[in-house]
C-alpha cells in the first residue's frame, strides 16, 4: 500500500476563497522557490513558498501509527508518503526521493530492514533515515540497536510527542 498526503506549509489558505489548499501533484518534483497549490473549495491554483517543508516517507505496518505520523507531519506542512512495506518504500523513493525516511524497524515487510537500509544507502547515499520502534526491549534485545547497518541513524520511540517528531525530522535534514 502506498498513500501520499499533501499539506501546505504553515497557515496557507486560498487567496480567493480562504479555503484549504493542497500541493498540486504536478509540483511534487519541482525544485523552484515556490510550490503550486490547489484549493479544495474553489479549485483555483496558487503558489506558496517552499520554505522548510520536506518530503517524508513513513514505512510502518500499523495503520494507526502511519496515520498518527502522517497527521502530525502533514499538519506541520510536510509532504508525506506512507507505505506498509519496505520494498514498496524503496520503489517510492525511486519515483520521488524522500528528504527523510521514517522506518518502523519492527515491521519491515517483505524486505528485511538491513537489506532496505543497504539498498537505500546504495541508491541514495545522502538519505536521512529515522529508525522507529515502539518498545525498548523485544525479547530482551533493543530493536533499535539490533539492526545491523543502522549505526549513526537517528532513532525515536513510540509513543512520541508532536514536538519530538518534528524536531527529529528537522534535525535529520540538517
């Protein structure tokens, strides 16, 4: 499953009707100083500054976790792509590379986390990965420390606060 959510950076609303706006899918790959948005209310297009918004790929099997992360990140203006499988996540990066990849190490999908990390780093050496785990111990082993090749990767634990998640994503991009 692959799902993409778009949000406008900051409190941006339609200049014509004041309605909610979303990124224009045609603008996803552009690199200019502004992004196209489309109003949900009147359908008009506008341009907003790119500012600090990032494309974030969230990979986790648990739909509730993906929804939580998506809501927090999209609410802060980031473009969010979600998947429940690492092999789909790798294909999604091929279609549109992510600025930050958030990976639940306990639910990798068809491709083991170690192999996903190896292939991602091989194709995108500057990829910013944030490892995510909900428990500090799984069968007596810390899942964030047990994955070979994840050294130097930022990590976060669930439950997580909005502020901690946003700060981690911003630090990962720096």
